[in-house]
């Protein structure tokens, strides 16, 4: 799967995906500062399938049903690698099950 890490998501966690998925960051793509709607459209144009984010407002700001993108919202109080790392097995397991587009929250 082609995965995009949102601006707020720690780049250091790419190590969990590199063997099985193609992972890019918003920064690598040159999409820093893009609003969520524009970011989702850019993702579609570059054939991304998954957005991994810790932005809890995304699903309130965007009608995700109109996009064919899987959004994984990592629900943590603080966006720090040491708090997110224990959730990585759940994220990988979720992706292995070939999820449908829409938002899924992992706590």
C-alpha cells in the first residue's frame, strides 16, 4: 500500500512499514502546510491509499466519504514516538486486513 504520514506524525515510525508498504511523509512530498481538503486531493492524484495522522479534527473538517482513502487516526494525547510506537502492531494488523476507505481510530 502507498501510505502518507501527515505533518504531525513522527517520521521515525516509517521503520515499521518499509518492508511491506511504500511510505512517504507530507514533508517529503513538498505538501507542508496544505489544508486537509487539498491534501486529500493531492493524495488521490498521486495514488496514495492511506493517510496516517494524529489530527483529531480531520474527520470533523472533511467529508471523508467522498474520498477513496483509508484514514488511520492515531488517538494519543501527545504526538510522540514513544506513545505511538506501542500502537504500531495494531496499525499493521489493520492494514493486513485490507480495510475499506474511510476513517479508523486506533487507541
